[in-house]
C-alpha cells in the first residue's frame, strides 16, 4: 500500500490491535493536501522578486543594495516588535514582513535617503499590517501604505528619478513624464531597464520573468494580473486610436512606471484582493483603470500606488457583489414565526394599532 | 462559446465538475482485492438505531433463540428501519453501546448457538437474478419487501430505503440515479461489488426503478474504476445507462452528482425528489434485490478495511453487529505506527477509539491512518487565498462561514448560507493555513439549528400569550 514499508506480524503471532491509548480522535476530514502552508507562497513570491532585486543592484549600484537591505531589515524588525507587543508568537518566519520590505524598497527611487526607506518600512508593517491584527487582517497592501506615507513626507525626493548608472540609457524624467512632446523610450529600453524609475520598476524582463514564476507556482492568482494589464492595454489602445501619434502607446504604458511590478507582485496579494475569482477580475481591471485615469487625466505621473490603495478600499464591496451563488439557490431567509404561531394569531391588524 | 470562455476565465467560479478535490485514494492497488468472507463470529451486537430517523423497537425476548434472519426490532416510527440477526443464537438482553458516530444507543447482543455455517459471499451472489414481470412483483410489493428486510442506504447516510422508493411527493420521479462513485479515498467496496456481483446490483436497479416509477435509469461510476465500468457495461441492458463521471471527491454526494450527470440543481433546502430524481447507492441496490428476490433481510454488508496502518487491506463480506476490532484483526491487525481508526472514509468518517463498537448498516469502511498520513500542520491566519471557494462543490464561501461560526455571528452565518454546507471537508483539506474550516462550520450549523429552534419555541409561546386569551 502506497509503497510505505510495513512491519509484517511475526509468524504465528496474533494480529496486533491498537492500544486504545495509542489512538487519537479528531473530526473529519482526516487528510490534508499537505502543502507546507502560507510560508511557501511567501517564499515563492520572494524568489519571484529576486530578478528585479538583482537588476536594481546592477542598474543602480551599491546604493540600491543598501535600500533593499535596510527596508527588509526594518520591516522584519517591526514585525518582530509588533508580535512582542501583542504577546503573540513571532510571525517573522512566514516571510510576509520580508516581502513587504522588499516590495517597498523596489517601489522607491534610489535617490531617497536610506533613513527614509527604513521609516517607510516601519510604517508599512506597523501601520499597514500590525495595527489591524497582523497577516490576513490588513485591508490595504502594506508596502503601498508605506510608500504612500513616504510620498506624503518626502514629495520631492519621491519624484526625483535618477538614470541608471553606468549604462547608456535614458536621461531625464521618467518616460511617463517625458511622453508629452519629449523623446519616447523604445520598447527595448523599457524592457531592459535603461530608463529612470524606481529600483525595481525599470526592468520589465526581470519583472515578467519573476512574475511568471510566481503565477506558475500558484503563489498568486493570475486573474488580477490579467485584469490589470488588460485594462491598461485596452485603455492605452483606445488612447492611441483617438490621439494617434501623440499617445505613448500600449507598450510604453505596460512597461513603464510600476505597472509590471504592481500587476505581478502587488495586486496578486491575496489578503488585499477579493475572495472570488470573478471578484479578482473586477479588482485587477479596477486597478488598471485607475492607473490609466491618473496617468492620462491626473497631474501625477505615476498612479499604481494610489490605484492599488483605492481598489483595496472597495474590496469588501467587490466581495459582496461577487459572492458565489450557492448550488441549488440561496438558503431561504430564516423564518422564526412558525405556522403554529400564525394559526393562533388572529387575522387583522395587531392590537396596538386598533383604536 | 461565451459560457466556455467565462468558465475558463473563472467568471462564474470554477465549473462544477472541476470543483472538489482529488485526495490520493490509493485505489489502483485496492481495486485488485477480491471480496473475502469475514471469519465466523461468536457474537454480534445489534444496535436498534443504525439508520436515520427513530430507533427500532425491540421485539426479540431476552434469552429467546433466534434463527438466521429473524426479526430483532420492529420499525414503528414513520422514519425507521427493522433490524434482523445475521446469525442463529440466543438473545442476551439489551445493552447500551456507543456507536462509531458517537451516538449512545440500545443494542441487542446475540450469542452464536453453535459454530454454524455463516452466509458466504459466493452464496449471497449466486443464482439467477432475472427479475420477474410486474404482474408477479409490482411496485408496492417491491417497496413492501424492502421495508420488511430493513434495507437502508448503504452509502453512509443510512436513510430507510422504502421511504426513498415511495417518496409520495408532489413531483413525479422520472430518473433513478444509481450511485457507484465511491469517491472517498481508500474505499473500494462498491467497485468490487460491481466487478463481482453486477447481476445482483442490476436486478436491484431494475426493481428500484419499478418501485419509484422512474423511466430513465443511470448508473454513475467514477473513471478511476475501469473494471467496474466494464462489468456493468457487459451486464447492463436498456433502459439502464452506465455513465462514467470524472474522479473527483465528493462526486458521490448526491447534490454534486445530480448536477454533474443530469444538469439539475437540487434546491438547497430541498431533496433530489424535488427535481424528479431518486438516488440509491449500488450496495443498496444489491440489498433491494436480495430483499425482493431472495427474501433476505439486510444482515450483511461489504466493508473495506484499508489504509497505511492496516497490515493486509481487504474487502470483507461481514455480518452486521461484529466488533470493528474483529474486522481489523481479520486483516492482520495494525502496524506499529497506526494512529487513527476511522469508520467510513477519511474525508467524512468518524474516529473510533473503542474497537469493541459494533459494525452498523451505514459503515462502508474502516480506514487506519498512521502518523505520516495524518494532517499535522499548525493553524495559521486566513490570507484570503480563496482556495476554499474554488473547491467548494456547493459554491459556498467556507472561510466566511467558518469565521462567522467562530465568532458566533449567526446573522453572518445565515448570510453566507452556512446551513447549506454538506460537510464534505474539501475546504479544510485544501486550506494552506490549516484552518479547520468544515469543523467550525459543523459546530456553527449545530448552534444555528439550536438557536432557531429556541426562537421558534419562544415565538410560539409569545403568540399564545399575546393572542391566546383574546
């Protein structure tokens, strides 16, 4: 049976029955799928982010490595402290704090001071997650909460983009700002990371490769990703059709800013996205739509962070609208007035309303 | 086309046939096991409640002598079933026993008079199973024979079969769906029955269709049991159709099987008869044939004894009322690492800690799990991954229901249709955070029912006080 070696009963001896004390009791089901738990998914996402982290160091140099290390360390330390304050066993081992720190660092510009990065990581884990009760309870994506905090505190530093060092790439503002009238980044430049931007946002190839790994490992659902990229591509195509050559084009919109980082690593966070599959599509499309609304109509060059936070806020509503319909129809609303009581009650208006 | 695209994208959730889970069933090896006769027994203990409904009422006098198949207890309530003795012997007074499902019931021990020749499986299945014409054996006669023989559903729920065959509902029955899915891991009794005794099963199917008036007759078998399918196809004659369904737990649950085979949804608060369907298990069908064509009461059944903790897995043809421990002994006992004994299958069965408990009509298997096969992960927080929604065969949101049950929020429990849960356990099986989802829901259902019952009683009392004197 199932290839497991089995101790056969010795010749001639009576079959062994289990001692009652050796038996345990539990309610069904008695089997489980046997996945190693939440930590596996978190580790897979960390592995998926590795190419983008490596590219960040390659493109931006040692300063990027400092940012990454500071953010992860601050996030993990905050998680450990929060567990201590709440007198709960430490949850550092599940990897979610490290993931939050890494995602935050990859969404920051390299010119920011490492102190600010550390502050952002503390806010991300502390105010973004721990105050709500830890993993699974937070309504907003913690890394985006940390980034929003930094954007409010350091508005200038957070929008100063440095061109990747040592590479003959793009110079000037991010291609999203430069688009109107200025030179337009080629698809190859966007994919290879030779454009200014945040640490992890510039290398499209690294993001797509890591993201494909995450989706392949089922560490994240592909539906929010597809919904978000689909919405961006659709609206960008519409823009190109209406505005012609003045538009930036589908590839530029997909490959620039935080679109790929957000699509593969942020909207795929299960905690802050809807439960049902249909709801995940709605959520992804909503993020993509808000991103494009901010990019095309807003005064802010990059919108992924606000798009994610706004969409996070409506997840409870999406959950309610996309709640699955039970097979066989909904349960009838509970009736607590039994037929017997109705039979006893006299017809006509209740006594209180009678004159 | 649009529907297929929507299904692919998961817009309406996972399609019904892809829901559920596929636990390792180890069936390929077990399906090779031929049915064996259990060793002769010295004593059986016959519980008066082995079925859904009210207990049967003891009729056998203490110290009286019984022959094989004699009546022990009569079904007096509307929903009840008779109990007969599988062996000849002396009644040794009623005792109280605890069944594997935790229920404490009255039972009648019968001590064998002499080591007589027990009923063998070869004898049970032998002979001519041609069904006589309706003029000789009409629908009423079939139902009467089934009732007299104390036949109940052998798939696990143990609902009295005569009530199923003569439902008396407003909607006529057009389809008889015979359930040969046996989706629980490790259990192969039904599949072996089909391989070794297909004519008995098919005779019972024909009789059941006659009794309930169904014109369409389908036998559903999962596609991991090719020998059973081949045996059925070789023996089945029109109008009986053999339907091969995807191997997927819980395909054997009637609320899942009916939509999968017939495309009809059973109303959440209703029954299969509401959509014109009667579902019987293949083992039950064989018992119907034994009752109507051989006048044999339900005194024996097939039990799969398997699992990594069993030395020599087997499918046993055994008298009812023998101790569960004796069945494990018949299979060479357990291994040193055996940790949990389960009556039924590992997905929905009950743990047994007292191996002297008697075998009842509804016990389809004994599964012994060892340390390595038991779920052991520590519970973590829900990360809203949605896996439980994806696998729930009834399209519920288990994590929502379980949270409502855990926090005692009955309003939320009702809003998420907690009482619709069939407790198949797929949600707890897949949960990456090892949350005991179905266990919480089960407890919540009990609380919800109790609260509702009290509210109804309170409303009735209030109505009498307010209006009774007027």
